[in-house]
């Protein structure tokens, strides 16, 4: 693992009993390779999840690189979870613009385990409290 945050994500996945491969090479249709932080294959559903932790988002060069990587994923049929995923997999991302977003990590794990689309929000705990209070 390269970053402390990736270790946190890996520990959360392992703690939830989700098997993953770290930086499994992914070959694109143009012959280029990417190395998603975590690749999770659900043998039961056939769904493949690619998880990228965007730990330095907000820096100009990092943002430019991420924009190019996102375009690459799209061109290879791997779409963000927010768009329902793609024919070749679903892309999950986590960030840490205000520190590691543990609720976002937990939400993605629930999504993987349940196979149900769950909307993950920043400050998920606050969203959950408001929803509970409204019911």
C-alpha cells in the first residue's frame, strides 16, 4: 500500500470480509494499463468493482491526472457508481479533502455487500441521523 488512507480502506474491506486485489493491472482497449487501488470481483453476481482512493484531489496536477484516468475508465466501459456502473464494471471513489471519509468508505462497503445502489454522501452519519429523525 502506498498511503495510510489506502491501508484504512484495505482494513475496512478485510474487516467486512470482502476479498480484493490491490493494484491489479487492468488492460484497456487501447493496450494501455491502469492499476486501480482495489479490484473486487463478486463471483456470485459477476459484478466487478474498481475502487480508487483520490487522496490528493484538489492539487492541479493530480486533478488533471484523475480527469484523464476517469476518461480512460469511461472509454473502457467502467462507469462511476453514481451513473449506475458500466458494462465492464463499476468505479467507486473515495476522497479525503477534509480528512479520510470513513462514512463514505462504509457506505461503499454496504453497497458492495448488498448489491443495492446506495447513495453515499459526505458526512453520511449526519444524513442518516436526519433521515431517522424525519421518519
